[in-house]
C-alpha cells in the first residue's frame, strides 16, 4: 500500500516538474516552485529505498554476526526479520509524508497574487451580459439598440444603386 502511495507521489512530482505555474484561486506559483515541488516528491522514493537498503544491510550483518557458527532455521530468520520490520515501519510513512509536507510549504511560500491583466481600451464593457449596447453611429450615440428586435430596413430607391 505504501509503495502505491510513493509511486503516486512520484507521478505527481513528474507532473509538477513539467508545469510552468500552479494556479490556486486568485494566486499563482510561478516557474521555480512547481519544479522544486516535483523534485522533492520524486526524490522521496529513492531516499526511502536507500535508507531501507542501508538499514536492512546493517541489520542483516548484525544478525549474521549474532548467529555466526549456529544452525539457524527459516522460522527464526523470519521472526528476526519481522522484529526488524516492526522496528522501522515508520520510515515508509515518515519520508513520503515529509516530502508531501515540504512540497506544501514550498507551494505556500511560492504563491503570489496574480498580476492584473491589461485591459483592452476598445473592448466592449458589456460583453457577455444582456445589457443593451449603444449604437455605433457617430451622429446618434444615445440611441440604444434593442437586440431582440431586428434593425429596420430602409427601402432603396432606383437611383441609389
């Protein structure tokens, strides 16, 4: 179960390394923050493996020295290994949890308010609303156009073609 959690954190780390920014509400964490978060989340797996191998090697050497010259059964070795696993069970939890906490702290420190977006001075202030728009005729700027009614058509005379 812990291995799946650690692999999930590695996948999340790879995803974060590829991001340029992380957006959370009205705030954004710019470029170096997602990279550092991803790096921390990826490196937790090799760190756990190295610590596990190192502790396992040292405990194995200690057990071998203790049992040197004796005939040891498989059940005795299994019992000694279960004691070892009970002694260091917390490492598989503490390192990924610590990596996730460090990534969260990096995110909290990297969040900044989003810079204001420059507004187009020619943009329609009523875009996306149901508010009536003003007519663009320079001679009559105060006449309001009702969007529900079609514009009246003017009949053309024969001399206007």
